[in-house]
C-alpha cells in the first residue's frame, strides 16, 4: 500500500494507537475550539487504520462533544466521526450505550442542511444495525420526531429519514403507533426508494401492518402495490421474497385482486416460483391461489403456469406450478380457464413422460379434479387419456391408482364413455377404490344435509362467536 511520507512513523505503523487515543480524548476535552477542531481532523485522517480496541475509548468524548459543543461545525465533525465509526460492526451498540441516539435526535429540529445530513446519516447507521439503538430512539420520542421531519423535508436528507423510519418500524410497539401518527404513507414511500436493506424493511413492515384489514386499505390507497411490485422487480433475493409476501398480504381482499395483477405482479411471482428459494416458491403458490379468485387473474396465471410446465425449468418449479393448477382447478369459475389455457394436453404429457413419480402424481391429481366437468373429459379423451388412466389403475403406485380411478369413475358416469372404460370394473383394485370413494361421498352428503338444518345462530353458538 502507498505510504504517505507526511504521516508520522508511529501512527503509520500502528505502534502507538493507544497513546494517540488518550491524547485525542484529552484534546476533545480541551476548552480550545481550535484544539478540538484539530483533534477531529486528525481523527478523520487516521481512525480508518486504527484497531477497534484503540478507538473504543474515544466514543464517550465524541458523544460528549456532539451534545455540548457550542459550534455547529464541531458538532457536525463529531457526528461525522461517529458515523464513520458506526461502519464497523462492533461500534453501533457501543456508540448507542454512550448516549448518541437521543443526542442526535435533540439536534435535528432547526438544524441547517449540512449539519442535518451529518446527524441523520449517523442516526441511520446506528439504528439500521442495532436493535438497542432503535429502542433508544423510540423511547426518546423518535417516531413522531422523524415523521415531523419527513413532513417538512424536501432535500437529500429525506432518504436518511425514511431509512431511520424503516429501522424503527421493525419494533412492534412502533408499528402499533405508526397508524395513529399518520406514518403509513411514509412507510410505503420508503419501500420504493433508498437502500435495498431499507426498502426490504419497509416491505416487511407493510406485510406486518397489512394483516389488519383497515390498515391494508390505507396501505393500498397510499401506493403500496406499485412500491412492492417495484421491489419485486428490482430487489435482491431477500427483498423480492419479502416484497412478494407483503404484496400477497395486502392483495387478500376482493377489491385489491385485480389491482395487484394489473400492476404486473403475476410474472414476478412466476419468477419466484421458478427460483431456488423454497420460501419464494411457497409464497408464489399461496398468492396465485388468492389472485385466481378473480377470473381475469386466473387466465393470466394459467397462461404463465402452462409456460412453466411446457418449458425446460427444473422439477421443483414444475411441481410448484402443478400444485397451483390443482388449486385453481377447484374454483368453479376457473374450470373453463384451465381448459382454455391448453393445460390439459400438457398435464397428460407429464402423466406419460414426467421426469419423476412426484410430477406424474401431481399432474394426475389435477386431471382427476378436472375430470368432473364434461367438457374437460372430452378434451382429455382427445388426448388419449382413457387408455392412459386404465393403465395407471393397473399399475403399482397406490397414489397414481387412486387419482386415475377417481377420473375413470367420472368417465364411467357418462354414457358415451361407459363402454370404453368397462374393463375397469374387472380390476379388483379399482373396485376397492370405488367402494371406498362411494362411502366417502355418502358421508359427505349426510354431513351437508345435517349442516343444512343448522341456523346461523346455531353455528355462532357452537363456535362461540357473537353475531
């Protein structure tokens, strides 16, 4: 590394850092303004090379100067020095314990632009990486103070205010207070700008806050959908997963389903479905099942899922896509959507040539669900499904036999297919499955009949609900 000849040898070689630290602390305690300025300037030049152990004793002096220095320039230099130290992993809690957080907060009101930026940059770094500093800021009245600053701030320091707010929002007690203080719009704003870590925290806060229905509506009205879709599009791996989960939460209302899809969320969830993170796949599956409640969303989702099933993606992605197809197939309004998407030939192809028993089983499960509709059976028959299903009933896999038998029972109930499937009634394993399914269906019908005799008041009483 290039050596600066103007530096003194002991400092350059790091031999006297402890002594330098003592001299520095003594200089900061001086009553001389010039001595303090000179000490801070030296600290800025040399502290980046000093070991942590020699810098820890300087923290109380810097915090004291931050709180008591009569000169804004000294306070700014102290804040800048503390901000520099806070980049080191060990220092945020040490700086916080010295009382820096309330000291920084007290100086924000009325501070001029350069000093304000120094204060906020330091505060942001302290609370972003240390929970105890967040607690200290919250207890010092940090939430209303930061929100007040945001309402009047129009310069570049706004970014630091938003990042400080997202750090505060990781505390449960702060999230409970944010709604009352009118801070939801700022959380949404933070999800759309700033560092990736801050945007991810904002998305996490939106997801946690959005579990309450009345808050969910306010978040959506404030632009949460576009902000979260933007993070899903531009974010890193963790950010995309957190944003996808939060978007799923705020979308879980009939008024929001189409809004989320129209914002471009569907292909982004497909990317999560095809990604390497199991949690991302799980989130995508759950959200697709919610969004598909709206028929126009189901059309878009099925188009993308058929693309996944027809493509060269991995087995896990195809398995996740098949789980969603099965769920969507259970929605009555989506039955023609699944058929019109071209899914049936793809599903039958996977039943024939699936790369694993798991994929074949999931494809067959979807086919068995779809087989309850006459037009679906016609489409399946055109693809040669009847012969394939009969062969599967004769096979060795119990799970495949179950689903194949369920589909064939549906075919057998239609006169035009009865003769073609007649041989299944000579297969002992099919007869066993048919008898078991008949008992299950009969029990289900009796339960439905019994439930029909109950009044709403009876149900409310049984479940201990008030009405």
